[in-house]
C-alpha cells in the first residue's frame, strides 16, 4: 500500500539521565533535551528553545519560545537604516514579572 499514511499517530518517550536532565525521543528519534525540573525547565530542541516557569501545584506557568536562527543572507546582513531602533525581547524580565504577579496573587488569596 504505497502512499498510505497513518494520521494522528504520535510517539513520545522521555528518559531521565540525571536529576534535572532528560532526553526526549519521538517517532524520528532524538527530539530534544530538557534541563531543570518543577518550577523552571528549559527544553533545547531541533527547532528552538522553550523555557517554562511555573508555580508547582498551582497549574500556573509562563512559557517562552525562541526559534533556532537560520543563516542570514548577505542582503539581510546589511546595517539598519539610520533612525531605526532594534529591540531585544526581554524574556527574563517577563518571567520575573509573571512570578511577582502570581506570587502577589497567591499571597492575597492566603490572607
């Protein structure tokens, strides 16, 4: 049966190497490495990096994704025109704000 594809079938396996270090496997083999544990985990995969911060036991978390950068062509490597501003995404600032807001919310609920 040439050309037949089973849609929806997924396979995922996570193998703990050391405390706080896991290797993740999928249908195509090695897919990513996870570092961290409950509360803060960073996952390094073929397509990019995902960092997740959460409050264990609450179900609340905040996740950011940074796709892997592709090779830049010479045309894109030109300096920006004068007057343009390039800003970096302050990922860790967002995570810190998330933790502060959720912490304040939990403190409010417990008093």
